[in-house]
């Protein structure tokens, strides 16, 4: 009996051992398979970011210090970058530095920086008209960038009987004309004496004419550029361009590309582009005022325009479009456009694609469309559009399609669409969120999506809808919506008759503590908001525009948002 028990025990131990071994083997196999399935096949090279300017321009004889580059890999994170290439600072030429980065499995990326060693400026000191003309002649075709320093005085084109100051070249070098250190544009004046063009720059190669700290006045030309003509590029810094006239394009100046900073362009006149005429324009910290044109662009005419910290005022067209300016594509930032007028469309300005941020458009007049401005497509954020007038449509602005956020429309006037006119015959809609429409002398004229807006005291009608629309979470009187037989969805709106006064402060934008619209807005990050927009691209744009309110405070405060342009109680 004991023998049988012993045999049975041995057999059971053997069987259990066999089962356990099989289980361990299966577990090891499964783990190996799991590891294989978790293995990432890395075929992506690092991404290299070149630091500093590219191309990088350095003056001959200076010390070159490579700003370098960084690289990030999708698996390894930050990886090392190896530069290769030399720059000879004693020789004018174009050099290349190549940056290489590899990840741990050998995926390689390269990027290149161009370094241009340019000549130091040849400097000419000038104190008379004769010396100025000689310096211009000597600087031409000398294979160098040239700088002419002007002593205090008025340099008239008529003083020696030789006429316009001219510079002709066929090399890719720049010419700078500036006042001697310590002087300003009030001290150094170039004058056409009301009889001829002041300065003519003609170069067969890409180059730039630079004016710093001088005044260009009293020019007169039957061709382009009453004050200055450049067939290449121009930079104007700390200058005054005043009282110049062109019978064709660009009263103040004419150029391909213009960069204007800290300057005043005023009281110029031309057929097109009263202040100036250019292909591409960047203007900052400047004033453009009291310029006139017979046709388009009272202040200026440009293909592509970017303006920052700019005042554009009291410019006009007598028989054209764009009182303040006329442009193909426009970006306006931190600027004021006021008291401009046009015979036809765009009192403040006339443009194609337009972006306006943190700006004021006020007291402009158009005799046709768009008192404040006329644009094809418009994005307006954090801005005030007020007291603009159009004799026909679009008091605040006229645009086919618009996205408007965090803005104030007040006391605008037009026969159709007092605050704005935005309508496209095809299936395009405007998107209007978190704005205030107050004391406009009539309704807006549009179709689209309206969310979190305040409509108050706009006369008999707030909205004149020209197509299917959605109206959610607004402070608006339903009796002041003209639906015109369209499919209009109205939900969760606050009715003045039941909520009472909106209680805006005297600035017409901030809410009083007892306002009924506080915390009553539809959160921009909610699924409902996204569903109402019903367009992913537009939704993403709207969310980006509504991160903050009109004055830069956080839009979402205590987990909620307000109706209107400014979030009550929020801070930056």
C-alpha cells in the first residue's frame, strides 16, 4: 500500500512539473510577443530649428558668432546639432553653414544657414547741394554700400539749376541718406521747391534706398513719386514726407517695397496713392494724415499692407476708393483709422482680405459702401468700430464674409446695415461672437452664426437677416429681428423685456456688477459652441480669437464666460 502511494506521488509531481513548465514557457513567449508589439519603428528624422536670422547679414571686418541651431526628435527629445562651414569675415561673399542632427537609430536631418558678408558703408559727409550731387555721383557703381551724412540745412533741387537729386546704379548695394548724429528731420531738409521731384533712385539690381532723420518736402512730378521715386525698395525712418505732389502714383513716394517707421507722411497728393504708392508696405509707429488722391488710396496705395501703431487720419479720395488707404491684403494692429473719406467705397480703407486687431476705426465716411472700411473677407477682434457713416450700405464696414469677436460697434450709420453689412450670395456665413452693438442708427445686415452678443438701443431693428442663421445666448429683443422668411434658430437668448437693462458702463463695453449677462455666455470650449459653429476650421479660429476678451483679460472666469466683449471681474 505504501508502495502504491509512493508511485502515485511521483507520478503527480511529474505531471505538475510538466504543466508548470509549459505555463512558464507560454508566459515567456507571450511576453516576448508583447515586447515585439510594443517596439516602435522609428523612421522620423529630428527637426532642426535655426536660431537667429537666416539669411544672416554681417558687415565685413566684424566678428562672426554663429547663433547656432537646436534639434528635437520625436523619440529622443532634444538631440545634438553639429555645424559645418566657415565664414571669412575679410572677404565679401555668401557663405553656407550646414547643421546636422542624428537620433539614436541614425535618422539624420540637415538644415542650412546663409551668411552674407557685406561691405561696410562708404561714408560721404555733405553740407552743400554741390557736395550732395558729387557724393551721389561718386557712390554710383563703386561696388559698396554707401552712406551720405547731411549737415543741417535745406538742400533745394533748384539752388544750382540742375534739378532732381539723382542716383543711378547697376549693382546690388544700398544707398543711405541720413542726418548727421545729433540732428533730426527738422534740421535736414531736401526740397523740390514746389517745381520738381526731390529724389530719383534708379538701380537695375535689387537694392534699397534708405532715408533716416530727414524731411522730404515740396516735390512735384508729372510721373511717379512726387517726393521720392525708387524703382527698387525704400526704407523711411524718423522722416517727414510732406507737401509733395505726383500727377500719377505716389505723392510722397513711389517704390516696390516700403518699410516706414517713426515717420510722418502728410499733405501729399497724387492721382493714385496720395501719401505713397508701393507693392508691399510695412508701417509702424507713424502718422499718415491729410493726404489726398483723385482716385484710389487717399493716404496710400499698396498691394500688401501691414500696419502697427499707426494713425491714419483725415485722408481722402475725391473720386475713388479707400480714403485712408487702398490695399489688396491688409493687417491692422494697434492702430487708429479715423476721419477719412472716400467718394465711393471704404471711407477708412478699401481692402481684399483684412485682419484688424486691437484697433479703432471711427468717424470715417463713404459715399457708397463701407463707412469704416470695405473688404472682401474680414476678421475683426478686440476693436472699436464707431461713428462711421456710409450713404448706402455698411456703416461700420462692408464685407462679403466676416468673423468678428470681442469688439464694439456703436453709433454707426447707413441706409442698409448700420453697424455692418456682411452678405455673400453663395453658402458662406459670418461668425459673430462676444461683441456689443449699441446705439447704431439701424440694424446689421447679414446671415450666419451669432453667439454671446449684446444688442442694445439700435433703433427699431437689431438684425436684418439675409439667410439661414443661428442666434444663441445673445442679449437681444426677438421683436427686433427681421427674419425675412429664412430658417432662423433662436435658443437661450436673454430678452430685455424679462431681464431688464443690460447695465453697461459709460464706456459702452464693460459690464456693471448688476448686469444680467454676467456668467450667461456659452463657453467657447463647450461641445454646444462647436456644434453651433459646425465648421472645424472656423471653430479653431474662433477659439483662438476668444482666449482673451477685448482688453486682454482671460475670457473664461470662474468656469463661465459673460455675454459681450469684456469679461466682468477677470484679469490678465
